[in-house]
């Protein structure tokens, strides 16, 4: 893991802790920098990918943290509802 990636991971984890201290650290997403895709949260693999070209901007990972938190707070077994999910990401 690069120093830049480690720094972003610390920022993301700090933000998650401030937003919801109920989530155990072992459930935090794996945070990685990427140049292959834009920033995104993959709930199936619990990965938060940050586009390296946008890593300087909190907006780029704030939205994906919003998606992560929404996934964690959603009652288990609930059907995914896309519009609400995108709205929560936008709030991030």
C-alpha cells in the first residue's frame, strides 16, 4: 500500500467513525486507489475504490462513504432501492 493510499484510508476510516461509531472496525471497507474505474463502493466485496485523479477531493470519497454507510444501516434482507441509495451517496 502506498503512502497516499494509507493516508486516504485513514481519512475514510476517521470519517466513518465520526458518522457511526457503532460499526465495528472489522466491517470497514477495504479502501484502494484506482486508475481503472471512477470512485465507487462495491457492497458485494466491501471495497471502496477511489479514483487516483480525484483523491485530492473529499467529494470523491465522501459520496462513496455515503453509499457504504447506507449499506451498513439498511436492514438486512431489504431490497436495494436505487434512487434512495444514490441520494444517500450524494449526501456524502
